[in-house]
C-alpha cells in the first residue's frame, strides 16, 4: 500500500502558493462537475425539451469562447492571481442565478446567465497553467499541472458522493434544484485559499527574453501555435457531442436515476483522479510517444462499446457493459490531458503560452457550442445517442493520429534544443 501511494511525494514538493491556487480551482471545478451532471436533469424535470437543453447548454461554452482570446491577450506578461478572485466569486453567483431562472421559466435569463457563468470560468481556466509554468520549478511542473488537471475529477468525486447520499436519504427533498443551490454556495469556499496567497510575489513574465531590446513583446508565432492546437480542435469537437449529454444517455437509455448515476460518476472521477496523479511517473517511464496515443486509443474503443449498448438496452446486461465502458473511457481519455497540456504549452514556447492557453479554452468552448448545436439538430431529428457517440469516436480517432504526429515533431525539436522549459 505504501508503495502504491509513493507517488504522493511528488505533490508535496509543489510550492505552497501553487497548491493554494489549485485548491481554489478545486472549488470552481466542484461547481462545474455538479452542473455538468445535474443541470440537464434539472432542466428536463422543469419541462425543458432535449433540444432546448442542448441549445441552452451551448451558451455556457459560448461565454468562454467570446472572452477567451481577449483575456489571453490581456494576461500576457501580467499578474493573474486577481483573476482567480473573479472566477471564485462569479461562478457560484451565476450558478445560483441559473437555478432560479430555470425555476421561474425565464428562458432568456437562463441563456444570459449561462453565458456569464461560462465566461466566469475563463478567469481561472485560462491563466492557471501559465501561472503554474511561470512560478513552478521545472522539477515540479508536471506534478502541478497533473494536480490542477485532477481538480475536475476530485470535484466530481466529492459532488457525486454527496449527491448519492442525499438522493438515498430523500430524493424528493434533496432534488436537482437543492443540489445545484448547495454546490453553488460551496463554490465560494475557494476564496479562503486565495486569501492565503495574497502576499505571494508572483512572477508575471517568464523571462526577460520574452521582451525585445525596446521592451516590446515578441509577436505570437502563429504557425507554431496553430499546428500545436489542431489535435485539440479535433478532440474537443468530438467531446462536445458526448460529454454534456452523458447523464441524459444513462437516464433515457438505461433508466439510471440521478443518485445511481452519481455513484457511477464518483467511481469514474476517482479513477480519473488516480490516473491523473500517476501521470508524472507514467511520463517519466514511457514518455509522451507511448503514453498519449495508447491511453487515447483505448478510450476510443471503450466509447464505441459504450455507444453500442443502446442497440440492446432492453437486456439487463446492457447497463453493466455501459457502466464498465464508461468507467474505462473516463480515466483513459482524461489521463492524457496533463501530458497533452504540458506538451502543447512547452511546444509553443514561453512567449506564446498565454494566448495558447486562451485558444485552448476558446477551442473547447467554441467546438462545444458547434457540437451542442449539432446535437440539438440531431435530437430534433431523433438521432440516437449511439450514433452521436459513434461520431464522437471518429473525431477522437483522428485526433489521436494528429497528437502522435505532434509528439514526433516535439521530440525532434527537443533533440535540436528548440523546446523551452
């Protein structure tokens, strides 16, 4: 057991201000994980159609898309800790506003608050990785990125366990609305950890080499940035067809209740977190070239198997196979995330990190807006979940190939001494 937990020592070495920043991110991700699972169910309970749910949820990602690039340009070379405060205040606040707007059937306000809610995430989602790379020692970078990445999983674990317990106690009292309000209020807890780093002397630029002789920053190396982001664009487009609607899949296809799906999600989140925390060791032993394509390819296979369970959902074995595939797909696909993030941000170099981080958020959100509209259209034509998920698998497979080509180019540049750490 001690040997199995030995990797935890890697995380104790992370600088305390970085750990506190990641702790504040955890509270934001707890709200995010809860809403990702419960919000579609709550909207369905309140009488919203599947097409409306698909359309409205896209506004959350539209908010990120609109703000991401301007914020990325603004943050270049600036202190970012104050931005974390914006996110830790606005995300819980607009979460509460969304719940009450849905309850009152104020559909225009639902879209407006979802837009602002999504935009609020960008103030921690975009600057957190450049902040880590600026202020972490090289030896702790991978661990810090992995820990940051796993906050989504830990948030999912906590929220899923609590939701399952409350649903078991009394599903009528502790319904979807109660759960969303509860976790929105809990989301303000991140402010406590931000207060603990207020005196931290943040490094706001990576190095003086990021400035020219006249003090003007270098222009963005767009060919390098675009090349690095092509795999992300492909993967994100596919993910947007599936991830926001996975709870609806299990409810409508396999009749899984909110409480039971929360238990399943908590197990999946635990596996994702565990695998994400193992990333520094995995990277050290087998490297990007094997780790990223292998885990992502196995995830694609699991998703295909998950999708096909709809074809025989009338049999009791279908829910078992679907659950196992979901539990395999989640950690396999997500454990590559810390490695691909580090790969891309190191590939583009110091002076391109902020804009690249912003573009990653914009791509994910923009792709999910497009994907959400596609799903809305497909729902209106009664396209099955199975076909939608199979389309996602095709996107994933192509994305894996593009990541592999990027890794080969990264290795070549690293051998030539062109990669900046």
